[in-house]
């Protein structure tokens, strides 16, 4: 069942989402050659705690860190470690926070120093796919309209859409109904209604859409080891159209 949030609940969610967005802004400033992903994780943890919030991912189903730090061929759920970022890498950073009982969730992919034209194009199209999906978040549309817009944007630009991992509803739980596929036909699935809140998160790959999960049971990588990018926003359906709760200049 898709939970409908009141305007008061959405306002509470916006606090968590603001903290998430500000955390990503802070982390982006620190992404540079020589920085470790565990170092980024500590920055995120300290900042979220300073805001009076709780890191949403830390301890979630046993996850051991505050952020997911997914470098190059890593799609999602990369566990921060002592690996130093190097010039030309790209890193997907996923952050969640909880405050006053409500969650926010967002992700960006950032280039480390000077990156290749191909990597930049992948990042740009992934972000564009996210916003094309968000454009479909109007009352009366179907959930699959969001999915179809993402897939269409990705594939017409030569990229594949990860199918094994999807977006989700969000509110008093980090993951709520519905699952939001990043692919599929339009005009299917639940009708969008005022008060629904979604974490929309396309993951696009340079090569095949197929992925593997490593032995740590978290880290997801592309099967062909080509690059992957990930962008995410928490979005509320309102009478006036989509409201991006995690929207800040990142």
C-alpha cells in the first residue's frame, strides 16, 4: 500500500531532506584525488549528527557506514574504505538521514578531478534521466510513466538501465511501497496522488545492465566492469506538481 502523507508530514520530511542535500553539498566539496571514501563517510556522519539527525543507512540491515560510496564500476552500496580516490574516477555518493521520525534520501555522482568525456556524458545523462522521470510526477499520471521516461532517456543516449535495483516510497520508513522501476512501458501501475512521496533513483551503465553483488553482500558492480552512475532525489506529489524535497544546488 502506498502511504499518503499530509502537508505536515511532508514538511517534517523536508527537514530530513534538507540535511541530506546539505550533506551532499559538503561531500562534493571534499571529493578530490587522495581522499579516502572512509574519510568522506566520517565527514557525513559528523555533519548529520551535528544537525540533530540520525544517519539512515548506518546499521540498516547491518550496513556498516553512513554513506554508500560507489566508485567507477560500482553501481550502488559501495562500503567506504581506505581506498584513495584518484584523478579520473567517478564516485556515486548516496546519503540518508532521519529526523523527527521521517527520512530523506538522495544521491549524486561526482567526478574526481579531470574525468573522461565518456564518464561525464554518463553522469549527465543519468542526472537528466532522473529529472525526466520527475517531470512525470503529476497527479493522474501512472507510476510507470516515471519509469518509462527514465528508460527512454537512458537508452536513446546509448546507456543501459539497471533493473535489479529500483527506487522506492519513503516516509516514516526508509523504504516503503511502491518499488519504482527505472524501466518499463508507460500508462501502467498505480495512479499518482497528492501526498505520495518517492525516492526516484536511476542507475545507468555504460555497458550491460547486468550487475553482480560482491562477497560482502552489499557492493554491487557492473558485470562487464564498465562505469555506472547514480542520481536520486526525494520527491513529493503535490497539487502543483512535483516538489523535490532534496533539491539544492549540489
